[in-house]
């Protein structure tokens, strides 16, 4: 039985601009808008703000609002959604809810691990407790749904972390675990299922990626499935297995680069199975998802080495060791990659414009453990720890 508390059926429109509306950006590719002047030589703190409890979710930026989630209390049962002014860091509002599902998780992760998503008018916040909350940009509750009420076995002892994605007019949530695994297309106006499909019963922390507005790619231990986001019907499947931690990356040509037997490039071709373009074992990512910049793809392995390869052939071009350990995924603008290490919250600007190894052109130590993936908007880098949120910009010339 579906139990949903609904408050509004307002129509929403999607406009990107300088926003960063979901995990790894509007297109789920980790790339910031090209015409903004992001940090190049270092980081300066434009502002910072205190956060309650714990949180690994990335911030999202919507219409001048920075939205972030958190969970607090001895068992992380108090769920938070907080909104800050993008320019000043002033807190605009905070909403709190009680978790209705299980809140157990590994000590390194937490209940507020999934990154929220937005359609430009509303915020959809999913938690590891399988609570899904919809708010408007003023923080007014539109609807809430406890997915555990409908699917009581959808959990695992380590916690869930897959972030939902908004595509077309559907919110896609991937809830994969050792028991009641599924993916669902959620109606953004009511919170009800548009569709629901069974998934492999195995713990999985990957997030969906997009091929334009026509296909959402679900990754799991069994492989990949290209799904119509409006109906949930399968377009194609790749059955050779894939990682359950780093997610795939998608090129502008629709080729999917998935962490499978290293890194595998797959080209959907209209048949039931995509064409394998290449496969390179050495390009195996660690926990960070791969990222594409132009004709090159970058992966970061468990030794904190960033490898650069040609997207057409998989041939390695160079590699450079970064400071680690690195848990969050990299994001990029132009030919600069932004990545944060756990230790001391070390932010690194990696210039990949040359043909040889990368150059570290700027760093900052935030003196806090950083595990989240940063967000990019309006020329700034937004990143959070458990207890703090920062807006970082290019230092001013004295």
C-alpha cells in the first residue's frame, strides 16, 4: 500500500542556467558551465556555514539557493533539509523530519548520504532510511513518502547512498540492497510510483546516469540497464557485471564508460546489448566515478593516482599521483578538475590542459574530513563536511 502525504500539485519547469541541480550536476556528468570563472590558482573561502549532525550528500544549487541535507541524533533519526543564500551563506530556512525507516549504516557513511535533486521548482531529498521528501524552494512541504512502509525489506546494514536523478518529468530512485531491491520512477507532483522494476538483490551504492533525456542508466553488480525514464521499460542491457561503488560516466555521443573489468566503453546501438568499444583493466576507478573532458576520460584509483586516457581507444596518455585518500568523485570546469581528499579536507585544483602529466595549481586545507563530491555553480566550488558547508572562489589579487 502506498502512503503519501501530498500538499501541492504545482507545475514545475526546468531551467539550468548556473544551477547544479543534482548529484554531479544537471546532466550528471560532473561538468560545470563553461563560461564561469572557476578557481584556477587556489581557493578562497567566500563563506562557510554550520551544519547539524552528519552528512555525505553533495550540495545542490537552485535559483540562488544552496540546498544540503543532514541527519542528527544518536541514531540519526532526525532528518534535515537546509537552505542557504548562494551569495552570502545566510541560512534561509531549515526543515526537519523524523525517519520512518532503518537508520543503521557503516560508521564512514550516514543516513544523509544520497544527494538531493531538483526540477528547478522543487527539492527531492532521499535518505538512507528510504524517506523521500518533496519541498518547494521556500521550504514548504509538498509531499513526503516513507518507502519502507511500502517496501519493508529495502535496506542493508551498511546504509544506502544512491542519489536520485530528475529527468524529463520523472524522479528516478535506485534502491538496491541485499533483500528488496528495486528502482522506481516517481511522479514529482504526487510522490506516487509511475513505474517500479525489480533489481538484483545485492548491496549497491551507484547512482543513475543519463543519456540525454531519453535514457536513464542503472548500474549494479549484474551490469547496466538502459531504461526509458517515463515508463521504466528496458531499452538495452549489459550483463557482464559492474562496480557497486563508482558510477558510470556518459559522453555527449551517448557512449557509456562504466567501471566493469577495469573501465569499459559501451555504445548503445538500438539492439538488446550495447556494442563494446573498448575495455582497459588498468583504468579501474576506486570509489570516485570517472569524468570526461572533451576527448579524454579520467579515473582515480585506490592509490589516488589520476589516469588520463583517450575516450576513443582507452589508451592511457599519462598518470599523476594526487593527495588522498579520495572518496568523493571529481568535478570539472574547462580543463581543471576539482577533487577533495579526506585528510584535512584537502582541496586540489588539477590542471589537465597539457599533454603530459597533470599539474596541481592550487590547494586548500579545510581542516575537516571531506568525503562528499563537490558542486560547481556561478564560478564557485561548494563542498561540505559533516559539520560545515563552504563556498570557495578564486583568491582576489592583492
